C-alpha cells in the first residue's frame, strides 16, 4: 500500500473530498463497518479521542459506555459467546489498556474472540514515559492470541483485517491492536482495502479439516468400545451450532454416555438421558466414575483441564483416548492420548458421524447395556440431592427453583466465580449452546455482571440472568450504572451467603476452619442499592419468599437486583479434592473426614 | 537454563522461520519463560530480505512430551511460519562461533598459539600480553577450547550460540528470488 501525497495537516479536509483518503480514525470505523460490527464496548480517553470523534460523526456503530475497562472486555465476551460473533472493545492508552488486561486474559483462557483496540501515545513519544503511556503490546503479549502496534499508517487497514481474522478463526481468542494517536489522524487510502482483505487471511491459516484416516481410525476405536464415554467441551460451542447438532447425532446414533465440561454445557440438552452431567472437580458422581472406568474416551473440544482431570497420574487409567482439538498444542499437553486429531470440532464430528454410521452394526450393544447398568448404579447415588428443610434457603434450592421457573423459556445465564457458579452449573439445566457464559479458565470474580450486559445487548428481548455471589458481584458492581443507562433488563440473582464461599470452603477443608479474611463484611443493602440506580430491588429471606421473588423478577421488564439470603455454611458437593482422582469423590460433608486432602493436594489450587 | 537435569530429558535443536517484525523474538522468548521451558541457546538473524523472514535456531531440553509441546506452542504464534525439529529429522549440522580473549605472558602464550592452531582458530587481535581468537565448530569443541585457554590465563568469552541446518539436498525453508516472490 502506498502513502498518499497529502500532508498530515490536510487530513481533515481530505475527509470531505471525493478521493478515498480518510483519517486513520475514520478508517478504523469503516473497516469495522465492513466487518459487520454492530456494537463496541468501550471507554474514551485522550489517546482514542479521534476514534470517538469518528464514532460520533459516522454514527454507524452502536457504542456501549461501560464504567471500567475490565467490564468492557467481559461485556464483549458475553456478547461474543452468546452470539458467536467477535466482541469489539475500544479503550484508551495506559490505564485503559492495563484495566483491560484481566478481561483479555479471561478471553484467552476461555477462547473467546475479542478485538480490542487500544489508544497509544503518538509514535514519536513511544518509549518516553509519556502521560498515560504503557507498553501495551508488551503487557498484553502473554494474554492475547496475537497483538499489533501500528507504527505506520499504511499498515492500519491490513492489521485491522488480520486482527479480526486471527481473533475469530482457528481457536478463537483476544487480539489487541494498539493505535498511536498520530496514526488515528494520518491520511489513509481506502482504495487499497480489497487487497488488504484478501491478504489478511493468508498469513494465519489454522487446520480446519481433520485427517480422514485418523477419523476413520477413531470410528473403529469407538465402535469397538465396551465402556465408552464422550467428553465434550467448549470447542464444540466455539465451532458453531452445527457442531452441537453433530454431537447430538453421534450420541443418538451410538447411545453412548456423554459428559460435558463447564464450558460445554448446553451442547447436549441437560435432560437428555445420555447426559451424565458435568464432570470434574464439582461434576457429578456418575460422570466422574464413568470417566474413571471407561475403556474408550472420545474428547471433542475439551483440553483435559486440571479442574477436569484431578490427579493426572490416576486419570482414567484403563482407557484408550481420542482427542479432537483445533489447537495442536492442547493434544498431549496434560494427558497422553492414543489418537490426536487436529481440526474443527464441527467438521470432525460430521465426518465421524458418517464413519460411525458405516460401522453401526459393530457397536457392542450388549456390553453397552451392561455399561449403562453400571452407570445407573452410580446415578442412583443421587449425588446432587440436597436437603431443603425449614425457613433457611439452601443455595442449591435457590438455583434449582430458578431453573424450574425458567424452563421452557430461552434463557441466557452468566455467573460470577465461586460456589454459586458451581451450583449454577449443577442445578441449572441448559438445552442449547451459547446460553451459558461463565469464566472457566481464569475464574474471574466480577465476570458475570458485565458479561450479562453484553449478552443482553446481543440478544435483545431475551431473559438474561446473572447468577452471582455477593462478593463477586461487588467486584464490578459499578456496572449497575451502565445497566441503568441503557435500561438493560438484566436480572441479577445474588446468592448471598455473606462469605467468599469457595474460599471459606477450602479454608474449612484444608486450613482447619481458620476463615482468614473470607467474610463479606459491610455488605450494602442490595435493595437500596438497586433503588439508587433506579432499578427494582428484591430480597428473599426465607424459603417462602423465594417463588414470589423469582416470579416478580422474571415478570419485570427492566433490570432487577435480587438478594437471596441463603444458608451461610453450605459447601459445594460432590467434590474431587485436589490431588485426588475421579473415583475418590467426596459426596457430602460426612465424607470429608474419611478422606483428608493429601499433602501433595494441599499445594494445588 | 535447566537447574536440574532429569533422566528422561532430551536435547533438541529447533529451527524456526519467522516474519522479521518487531516483537517476534519477544513472543518466542516469552513463550519459553511463560511456560517454563528451557533455552540452552538461541540465535536469530534475517535470512530472506525479500520476504522479510528471519531464522531462529533454538536448543532446548525437556522430556519428549515437553518437546512436542514446545513445537506445537511455537507453531501457534502468528508470525511463525515453520518449525523444524532438526534433532528429530536426523542428520544435521550445528555450528557455533566464539571469540576468546586470553591474557597471559611467557610460555603460556606459545602454548595458547599452539592449541589455537590445533583448533584451527584464527588470531584476530594481539598485544604483548593478550590474544583474541576466533574459533568455529560444535559447541563441545568450543567448550573444550575455552577450557584449555582457561588454564593458560585470564579468559573472556563471547559465543554466538548454535546455528543449525539439515544435511543433504532437502531444502526445508527455501529462499525465493525476488521474481518468484512477486508472483
């Protein structure tokens, strides 16, 4: 691309002339328009003022003004996860960029496509410790899929197209484009857009189509299994809705038991008879026992995360493992597998369904029904049963009732991080992908509220609930102001036990019940808090309050903040204690004395 | 550098073709430090001006599973075009260049020159009390040379680290001519 002959000072005049030269800021918006970006989550500041000016003048893309840059990224994540599109973020240099870092890391860990444009001081000041200067590309290098510093105006348009492409293809992730202020004023020739677009996809070309021989080998292994299990993850959701369809087809075709990770919930309907529930640390007994005792495991789009595997040396010791993942580096990272297949989950599943169809007669029906009998025994333990008696609301009951009230509606749920998150995963059922947005990899407290805003923006008219804990909620509660400004009808359902519950649970289990700094002191009156932002506040103090409160919450058109006062010392069960294997689950409080956490386990998180 | 060598650890030499752009070396090094991999040596220089490509040679050490990870993780970096495991591919050449200054007097100077001759080192600089030798070869040859010089005086060393290429007629990373590039 060639630079235009106009000097910089003429940039504003050239905007109105007939040629295709525009300012850098204008070019940013034109590219985003061309990429069908509908909404930007952001916060203005000195180093992005030209872009905000262009936003004002062009008036083509909606901007949601958050109250903190971290929330901008989480909102974009919620938008991306619930719509399948790329979430776009715009923040200023220095503190704007550093505040975004938690969100970017969260998006990296959970593979969420984000394009984050950060302002930067003008190129001639870079490295001078200028006002609001930070080494944004240096800081964000380890927490993005890729990042760019645009030092020359002619690179701006190609970089934006490539950044969008990198964020959204292969294993998705966050991409940062750092834009110095002088580049935002520089003249850009938009006549060169088409070559830039076609070039954008050349450099980064992830493998999408898996090796056909490997798929055929996988089909052979699957049909020869006596005790099979399918273990699906967020990769299936990221691949697109067809991937979930293909997985459902595979499950129906084979009749195999299926478990899903925290990230994969919704891929298979929660009430499908083949669904064993979530697996892992707070997964169900039947899912974990089936993982331990299976003879063939098919992992699609999951990464053998440590929350899932428990002690790796004792993970599913007698199985042959197949792993389908779009990211080669996920294969054989934590768990050695027998067959690794690199490719898109949806394409791989479709190919696999076709191959398994050819071999349908070979499926070992008798062995499979024996296996199901065994699984039904584990199911009969009813590991998620809880005892709701009396006036005090059990947190499990609060979420279970919420789900029962939401059944039949197309509801979107976000969560914060902690006990309530696990209870939501256990007691709320999902029937479709992209309905469940939670911070899995990074475990970011404060994720759920801003994420819910993004979900609501992307899905107007739908019910969006943030199942929150009181401590997590307070980490980003400034966003109540954003919710009020845009009248986003988000329902905030706080499971309030006045503790950082998961911290308290671990202190009880492995630190002798010394509850160091885990009490949520000086909580606000949440009803009054809602009131001062002009939204409805509700409180449920006893069991009988719960149903009417949920009804009123769901029946209200605008935003609602609900304070559900729950039993304070309830723990999340079942649980694989750290350093233990799938067959060493704690089923309830009485189990914990019998199986103390090992010394090796204590150092794990 | 590895603090403790596990028995299942193996040494691998990797050759990586990358876009010659700002930050690419930081990405590669950040990957190694961020994920706790070892770097025994790393060299980098531009090798293809027309296509703006650089070649990085890395010597790393780890269990076979970690080596596989290193390669897969490197391959994920957007400006990385190609990762070749020369150790796994088999026959290849590894060479290093070192500049060694030795400061000494009398008999030791003659011995130093004699050893330098044996190692086919060039004398690049000389004063009445010092030499600077240039020596190329495998890392072990250079280490042996440095050890001998140490016994002959005060020694200062500058080494380039390993540069490597496969043997035979197989061209992994062709450098295209200007004309081919434009097509």
